[in-house]
């Protein structure tokens, strides 16, 4: 038993998390590309590097999915509800913040 579950159940939950992670990430990327346009996304993409801890989220698929949902929440509440565009969100995601 692993974490109170049989190994088959544990692996099924991990597989479910990986599939959900893929679906959320795919549909979020598709949603952005429909609203911004692939060409526009390529021309406005910045040089921002992924954080080093992001590699570890590949080991825990539910964490990666939660990060994607966090980005969707930021898009909705911070950008769209304040009258900003999807492109403003893309620039925010891909450019280093000037501090």
C-alpha cells in the first residue's frame, strides 16, 4: 500500500493527473492562441525563463494542473475583468517584470 491506497489505485490517480494536466494545458494554450493568434503570440513572446522548480512539477501532475488553473484565474480576474486583453496577459506571462 502507498499512502493508504493499493498500488493500482495509486497509479490510476497519477495517470488521471497526467491526463488532466495535459488537457488543461492544451485547452488553455488553445484558448490563448484563438484569442490572441499564433503569429501574434510568437512576435510578442519575451525571453522569460521558467522557474527552476517548474521541472519538479512534472513529477507531480496535479501541481502542474494547479499552476495552470492559477494562470487561468489571474487571466480572468486581473486582466479580463479590468478591461485588459488576452495579449496583455500573454506579454505578462512571457516577459520579465521590471522591478
